[in-house]
């Protein structure tokens, strides 16, 4: 494809792109089904539905959305959803701060995608020159956005993103037998501890049709933010407890992820309880037979029972009979993601302009 045949336009109103974007979604779904592209190349986070949700729930007086469209022969072929921060001179891909994969919406690959991306970058660098910082996080490493970014002088940081190819297993028993000896023993030990201690375990799935209560949401987000202190290796001081409460209150009533739990038909919230108390939860989106998991957290007081591992095992018992094709655990290099059968598809964060690495 010759770049002279490509036109670049942009709009701040996503609704102007509905028909063109949904056409790209349809093409991508067909190509994923045929095996012509991988799901990570065009996931739920690249669809019109997800981006419309973020558009409708995002508000910031100093930052605006902009959708840059690369077209060929009058037909949209690539869309880059951006947040434009004119005060700090920064560009980033719209993700609502909760999506796991950021990328352009483009179902095409090879020379065509490369030409579209080069034309799109030319446009961006004309509008937003060197003093602007481009921060494109968590982009599939083989995306034309990454390769073209590197050619334009971007710096990158590659990370792991694990997924379980659920479609390879005909039953949960087949999946379980595929795991390593150590994790297999840990799974058996966790179930045995529940039995020995006389504990009752239950997995419940909440959706936009059967939503969680505000009380449960508060319990889960409080669990998540307390767990976050452990991840960040911070002591649970009085002030940090207050901060956790404030974050919990905000997320329950205003947070985008909570809104997605309550509004999106793709949302599924899995909560594992032990003796009636939340021991672990994970929030997922189900899209075209693929499950994406942007959030998982456990209550460390139940560590004896490995609640995170139990949660995934109980969920897999549901996923396989449903015909789920793939379980994407998103970014992060936690050991359990590998142990439960995760396969890596790397993602890259890019910085173009400015001095610091993403």
C-alpha cells in the first residue's frame, strides 16, 4: 500500500466512528476465528463497545479524547484512540486505567498495517512535535505501533502477559493433569486443608444482570487496596488504612471498573468465599469466547488455602464446559500465572520524546 493513498482524519466524538469502528470489529472477529490474527492483536479493549464505555465514563477538564483514523480509498482501516494532555504535552492510548492490552484498532497486518501506521505517525508528529511525550503502555510487542515507534526513536520496556489456551483441553481433568507437579500438589493440598479444617468454599459469579451488592463491592475493593499495600511492600499504617478506605469509597461509587461491572454485558465478577467471607475475587470480561482478567486479589488471612489458586481452579471448571477458548491473565509476571498453565505473549510500553523510560 502506498502512503499517498492514505488519508488521516481525527475527531473528538467517538459516536461519529460507530459504523466504521464496528466494521473493523467484525473483520477482526472473523480473522481471529480463522486464525489469521491472534486475539491479543485485536481484543475486547480495541472494540467500539469498550472504547465507547470509556468515552462515556471519562471526564477530565484538562485532558480530551481524540480518535485518529487512517483510511485508504475512503475506508477506515486503523483507529488510534488517544488521551491528549495539552497542559503537560502528553499523548497516551485510552485505556480507562483498567484495560490490560492497549493497541490501535486495526485488523490488518503486514505491509498494509505498516503503511497505515507510518502515515498515522507522520500525522501525530506533525501535530505533536518533539516537546510532546508519547506514552503508549502495554501494546502487543509485535504490533506495528511498537515497530514503527522504535523506528521513530522510541524507548521501550517489554513485559510478560500470560494467557491459558483453554481450548486445548477437553475437560478440567485434562487441564489439571497438564500442570507441573509442584502446583498440582499445592492444589490438592489447598482442597485437603479445606476438608480437614471443615471449611465451606463457594464460588459465585456476578454479572450486570445479577450485580454484586454495594456491601460486597466495598468488601472486595477494601480487600484489593489492602493487598496492594503488600504488593508495594508498604506497612499497613493508620494513615494507609484511611487511604484504603478513601480509595474503596471512590471505586465503589465512581470507579470505572465498578461501573463496568454494573453496566457491561461482558463483565463477570467471580468471588470465592470461605465460610461466607470473601477470600479472593477476580474481575473478567467475556468477549467472543475469550476471557480477560484485569483484576485478581486475595485476602492473605486465608493464605493456608491458597485462595487465588482455588479461585482459578474453580473458574476453569466452569470455563472449559462453556467452550471458552482462551483465558487472558493480562500483564504481570506473578509466578502463579505461569504455574496454572500460562503462556507468555509479551507486551511493550513505549516512550517517544521526553527523557524518562516508561
